[in-house]
């Protein structure tokens, strides 16, 4: 479980509250400003996206909570094992292995080469499916990026509303004009504060974390595609491992390759005995 997004939002909010001063928090509570900024922002988001995307908002928060889900080194080990089985027993032997795979994209990819699908068709189909998947994720992260842009804009709308009301009622010769001046100025200033806080403490961090999760999944799926195509072509498992680990940091690559070499050496030694 990854709580960093919610922890960061909570820490940021606490620091803002501390800067304001607990005793002065009442000065920053204004119902018209809340309705203009928060209500207006969410209304604009609803107007911008169809229900098919809006209904996935709970899933977005589950993605934030679940943490890093994709283990590239473990995936590479699985692909290398499949490559070894395919070289020893043929591609049809992978059908039984495919039933053990839980990830739908991975499982589908293995079954496609078991069915002797043309290599070019395999890559084309998998690339298209990956592209469609990333498009859906783009829409999810884009929702919060739009919210990050809408919130300051509605803060500015609230500022304009407050200034217009202030100027319209600016008649200091009357007691009513002077009394409404402070209220109108508070709306003008607090809406800008609400818009900036909502954008930078809520929408933008969520959008950024979703983009990170999207990049992790894209790397995972693209590794599957490259591995499956290589297995179908009968590529050497040792070379396949080096090829697939190229996306990782150099230090991590050396560590994993060294570990794999030791494991293979131990297996070879055991076989000789």
C-alpha cells in the first residue's frame, strides 16, 4: 500500500493551516467562495468528461493506494523461463504455462504465439491493445490535470465577482456600503487562495502519481511485447534477459545479471553431478 499521495496532501494542508494560524482559520471560511471554486471546478469537470470516465474515479484512488504493482525483474525471469521451455519443447508447450499467468495482457500474449499467429500480426495486435490501454489511462490522469487548471480559473472568477460587488457597492458615505466592503473583498481574495490550494495540493499531485503508475504499466506491457516476440523468434534466453533488462538502471542490470549467472552456474553444476 502506498500512502505517499495522501500523506503529502495532509502534510501540505497542515503546513498551510499552521501558516494561517488555528485561531484565524475562521477568516478563511467563506461559503460563497467554496461554492464558486470547488463547486465550479467539479461542475466543469463533469461537463468536460462523459460518465464512462467519471465513474472510474474510485478506481483512480485505488491505483494511488495500491502502490507499485509491476515487478520488471520478476517479469523478465518469467519470460526467460518461457523462452527456455519454448526452445526445449516448442511453442505449444507454453499453453500449459499460460494458464498459470494471472495478468490478462501477459496471458493473452503467450496464447497468441501458441496459436502460431504471424509475428507481425502479434506485434501489431499487442501494440494496438497497449496503445488503447494507455489512451484510457491518459483520460484518467487528464481529468485531474483539467481540475488542476480549472481550480485557479474559478478562483479568478471568484476574485472578479468579489471585486465587481465591491466596486458596485463602494459608497463609503453610507454605513451599508462600508460594511459590505470587507465581505466583498474577502470573497475576492479567498477564492484565489482556494483555487491555488485545490490545484496544487489536490489535483496536481494526484495527476502526477497517476502518470507515474501509467509509465510503470506501459514499461511492464512493452517488456511483455518485446519478450513474447523474441520467444516466438526463438531468441537465446540469456540474450533475451540482457535485452529486456536494458530498460533498468545500469547498477540494477549488473546485479540481476550477476544473480542470474550464479543461478545458471549452480544449476549447471548440479546437472553435472
